[in-house]
C-alpha cells in the first residue's frame, strides 16, 4: 500500500531540493525564486528495511521488492492562499489528495537564498501555512455545518452525524485549533469526519531543513520546531537537504563513509520514512519465497483479511486462513521449513491481528 505524503512549505525553504534528493530524481526544478514548482511532482521511493534483505537471503529469493512511499512536491504557499493568492487554490486542492503533510521548515541561515519574509523564523513560517489551511477548512465548514443542522431537524440520520462531528471541528477551527483535534464519538462519526477531507485533519510531519554542520545534532531553530511538534502530537525530524542531494550520486559504500564523517548513522530519507510510519500507524509484513521476497504496508491493528487485501482484493474476499511465522522465529530458525518443524508456523484466522514483521502466506478461495 505505502502512503502518499505532500511536501509543503513556504517558497525557498528547500522543498524541491528535498524532493529531488529523496526520490533521486531531478523531476522538480529547484530554483531560488517562488513558484518554481507549479504542477505537483510525484515520486515513488522504496522503503528501506533491512529485514527484507535478511528474509530474502534466508529464502534464496531471486527478487527483492520493497514497499513504496509516495512523495508529492506541492507548489509553495504564500499568505492569502485560502483567498486564492499566489497558487493558493491549486495548493489547497493538491493537499486534499495526500495522506499526510510533510511540512518543510527552513532552519538554516544563508544570505544567498532569499526568504519570502526576509527573516528565518520556522515557527512563524509554520503558522502561515497552518493559518491558510485552517481558513480554508473554516470557510468550508461554515457552509456545510448549518446545512447539515437544517437537514438533521427533519430526521436525516447522516445529517445528524455530520452536524455533530463537523460541528465539533468547526468549533475548534474558530478557536484557532486544527481539525485533527476533533474526537469522533463512534465509528460512524469517524467515517463522516474522514470523508470530509479537511486539510487540518491530516497528520503532520515537520522536516527541519538545516545546514550540513547541524545535520547530526540540529540547532536552536530546529529545537523550537520539535517543541511545537510535541505540543501538537505531531512528528519532527532534522534533515539537511544539501546532504541528501550529495548522497544521490554516491555508491552505497561511499554513502556510508560520507554519513559517518558527518556523524550520521542513516540518511534523511530513512528518518522521514520512520517518522511517517509512526505518524500514520503503519507496519510491514512480508511474503517470502524462492521467486521473490516482498514487503507490504498495512495499518496498525489490521486483521489478517485486511492485510491479505493489500496484495489483492480477491485475497480479502475469499480469505480462508493465513500461515504465519513471526519475524524473530523465521530468523532464529533459518526459514519456513525449520519454523514449521518447530511448530512456529501458525494457522491464523479472520480475527488475527497482524504483527509488524510477520511472514505470511494467505489461503483463499474466490
């Protein structure tokens, strides 16, 4: 499944540079002026997972297929976007199509790169974007909630649900708070709230773009962003887009040496993916055989039929059972055959909650 993250931020904070580095392409033209990214560029990247390589080696798999993560590089936003300023309407429309927002904030000083507000202040930058998203949601709900309330008086059940949960979101927005703080009372309200596609309901990952020298430890500006993220229940990571750009053309061994010299253990991409997985509650299961070893992404708490559906809808519809081996057992025993002999291959039914790292083989009948 993977998921799709929209990279947003003010102009000239490093969005397109980061996108190019993360996707190892030059699909987005990184330039030192606003709106250089007009159409959203979409890139797919493989999610690094050392466990996949390990199970593939044990099984002698001919092919290794990691799960994919989508990045969408969205045009820079300016103050007034909710009223159509700059590329506002296009920006807001593109945001609705992603699962999570990767908000790039400039946390570096550089006289050669103009800041749209002529000062480096990541908290103020974040508030500009958040305000525009909240204003857009506010305008939408101020029309939708009264209409739902009116229909609810005639006994419309769906309208009553919408009036309740969207009314709660509207109250939050009027207080200057994002809609993601809304607390649906039951599954029906959660469904209606999700269908509303509110911009401020999407989870946020703050990416602090720092200079090379601050990549390992961060700096005072990134520390402010981490405090903000903690207060909001969001995630934050430190990345140097300049370093990620340098890594693109390197061989794996060269990358390791380069990162080590900078005091880094992993790439910015790995940190972004891990934080994104945590933010969205995503996990990974594996299918392993002589032909291929493959990683699949699922939402935490998913049951076996739902996980099977990530491979093909027919697997979920005709689900019978899942032959399952825990990752640690698979590694410790050296593969499926030994795990089976040791009684570690389990037959799981429809109520089994899939665990991170499970090696699975689904039985189905359509």
